């Protein structure tokens, strides 16, 4: 029973994350965060 509830909650959270990621203003934030993370991992600074 607990496993079923856990899956239901995880499904709801995943649906909300996908819904928010589709919004244009959030897409810009996501792209910036990814480029910042990649720049930090490579040890350099990247300007696009």
C-alpha cells in the first residue's frame, strides 16, 4: 500500500515539474542553469 502511495506522489511531482519546464520563462532559467553548471564543471567561463 505504501509503495502505491509513493508512486502516486512521485507521478504527481513529475507531472508538475514537466508542466513548469514547458513555460518559456522557466526554459530560459533552465538553459542558464545548465550552461552555468557546465562552465563550472569544465573549470572555465563560457560566454554565449
